C-alpha cells in the first residue's frame, strides 16, 4: 500500500512531463516522434481527403467500398502481422507500413482519375494499419502498467495532437493563400488539393529514415521459435483461454466503427449537408487536435490513477455528444464544437489500447493484437461498405445514427462487464501453451 508521503511525489511526477519523457525507453520516444510527424501529414490531408476523391467522380458508395477493401486486407494479414511482431520484432513491420504510406500519398498526388485516388486510400488503410500494429506493440512493451495510459496519451495529445492541430492550419492556409480557394468557400477542384499529398510524401520519408536508423531491433519473446506455429490455432486458443478476451474482441470491433463509418464522412457531411467552407473544414480538424493537446495527458493521468473503464466511458460519451450535435445543428458555427468533441475519440483510443494490452501476457501481445485486428477489421469492412450505400440511398444522417446505436446498445454494456485492467492480474496459466 502506498504511504501518504509517496502520493504527493507521484502527483508531482505525473505533471512533470519532461521528467516522464526522459524516464521512458528510447524506442518508445522514437515511436512518439515518428507518430507525431505522421499525424502532421495525415491531419493536413484529413479535412479534404474524402472530398478529394468525390470531386474526382467517386460516389459515397464507392468511397465506402474503398475503405472496406483496405480493412478486409488488414483483417487477413493482421494475425500473420502479429505473429511476425512477436517472433521478429516490430521494426521490419514498421518499415513496411511506412513504405506503403509513401506509396499511398504518391498514388493520391499522381491520380488523374478517382480509381487511382481510390488505390491511394486503399494503400493508406493498409500502411496505417501495419504501422499502428508496430507502434502499439512498442507502447505495450516499453511502458509500465502504471504509466501506460499517460505514455500513450503523451504521444496522442502532446506530440501527435499538437502537430495534428498544426496540420489542418497549414493545409487551410495553403489552400486559401497559395491555391486561391476562397476562405468562405468549399473546394470544388481536386487540383487545389493535390499538392498537399506531395508535402505528405516528404514528411513520411523523414519518418522512414528515423525508424531505419534510430529504432533498435526489438524482441520480447523469450526466444525466437524455430518451429512454425499455426496462426489460426493460436488465435482461437487466445479467445478460448479467457472470456474477457472474447468480450474485448467485440468491444474493439465496435471501437473501430468511427474510423470506418464516421471519419470518412464527417467532412463530406459538413461540407455538403451543412455548407461548411474550406476554412471551417480545417477548423473542425484543428479543434479535434486542440482537445487532444489540452485534455489528452490529463485523461491519461486519470486513467492511470482511477481506472481505464470509467475514463474510456467518459470519452465515448463526449464523442457521442459531438456526433449528436453534428446531426441536429443548423449553424456551421456549431461544427467547431463537433470538432472539439471528436478529440475525445482520439483520446479514448490510447485508453482503449491500454485495456487491450493488459488482458494478455506480453509474450503473446503481437498475436493478440492480430486477433483483435482481424475481427475489428472484418466488422469495420462490412460497415464501411454498408455505410456508403446507406449514405447514397437513405441519407448521411443514418450513418451517424447507426454508429450511436452501436455504442449505446453494444459497446458500452460490454465495456461495463469487463474487469478494471488497471488492477487486473492476468492469469498466465491460461495462456501457458501459447508462451512455450
């Protein structure tokens, strides 16, 4: 039990972010820098990404199928990727994912027809997924449990969040002052957006060089196994070992819904249904990052002190509030509030990741992440395909209503049935066969 003299010191160290940074392992710090730069590139593009493809001639249904295809591929390679990370370490997968991202931005930038831009979006789904798996493995293994949420939110809010806030400001300024888009107008020509992708290529090449030359070759398994393991059998064994793993797979599948049903359509819905201008679209993305910067690290402190479940539940409810306002608002001024609330979705993702990492032994974390990614990507791929059809046939509002129902009636009840992982001790005997 902690003494009363220790608690104030703990509080002081929580708020001393520089000391926290210096105390962490170098691979984690490199991951934070890489993620932050990649977030800068992505957030520059985010306000205009879906709009760019639609301006080139794609429909909402086709946009949904593009997102679905990328998720389907990630579902099938997820377990193999997790096994690779467990046995060979995350560096190779990291480099592969970043190379795919570079290819995606080149496809976007060089596209003259929407089908090539669609290839860019497909590659971005895959590259981001591979990179995120490697990043999650490093965070899960390099951060102590008592620091895990804070550490993941240092990355999400103070690093990636800050640059994520700068990104849309840069792209918004670029479109208005360099490409000549009116500050109160929505972009109507894809050529005005195209140069942003080449800027993203340059930033992503820098992150590739950082990982190649600065990230050490990490491995956490007790030994590199010479015998081949069945990825399918290992995945099923993890799910059979603990009912909490089965519950979490469902939770994680629903937590992926915002990225498949909401993020691809928020900017399009705001522009086409609410009349948002180029500056307002950029402001939504900036506001999202602002919430991460201001609130992210403190949410991490709360999560590490008082529990993951309560903290994650609060972020889910705040995001749901933002989506509800998007549906009912009649003024574009309220879209800033939507952006601010959307930041809680990004804050909640690392808290969700902390819960996921604490449900299994570290020796099988890569395979566990592969299992989760398989089911969440399969579910997300289905919803992404359906979302585009729903948007084109029933109306964009139904995409958001379905998401709210998934959270209220599925994810939140499942989350409340899980143990509080901050104090949860994994029974490693349940996973003994997987750790041999």
